[in-house]
C-alpha cells in the first residue's frame, strides 16, 4: 500500500506500527536539518520494538557540489521572482542537498529510542562524489 503523507511528520501512523521502515534517496532532499532529524525520529517511532529502520543520508556535501554555478544561478533567478517551472523548462534547476554528519545522525537515532545497528557507505554508483551512508537501527 502506498500512502501520500501531507504532514511534516508521520502522525498518520501509530507508534510501533511497522516491523520494517525504509527510506532511501529521500531525506537529503529536505532542506532543513531539524526537519530531517524530526523525520529520523519519526522513522524510529513508527518502527516496532525489535523491528528494523533503514535509511540513507548524505554525510557531507563536497564544496564542488555546493559551489556549482547552476545552484547559484538558480537561486539568483528564484530570488528575482522567476518561477521554478520556467527555470526547469530552461534546464536550470537545483535539488536541495542536505547532509548531516554520522555522529549527529547516530545521536538523533539514540535520543529517539533507537539503537544503531550499523552505518555503512551506501555503495551507490557515484557515491564517491557525494559521501552518503546507509543506516540500520532498531527500536529499543
């Protein structure tokens, strides 16, 4: 079953509802670190005791990616009021990329009642360009 979640949390699901919770290639596109941390807490919350939470998250965004000219041109055009749809049609678009260091992610997991089972390089093609980790946790 697929459900659209219109909320900034997972309130539509009860605590401990799922034996397995998975989120890959998603969290890094949320532009706010506090919002990502809230979602990590929510992923842990909806996982059943003894269940597994698996998610992937960037651990850093290299300078060569942060400094890319397309990102700056996009931001300037948006600040000038150019609609995002217009910029996309022109091939000028930029996805949000937000990273949280491993130590902080593990802290967030643990303070939300989770136990870190492991954090491993995600092995994606191109992952050497933008370091990311796959995290595995359980609910205590």
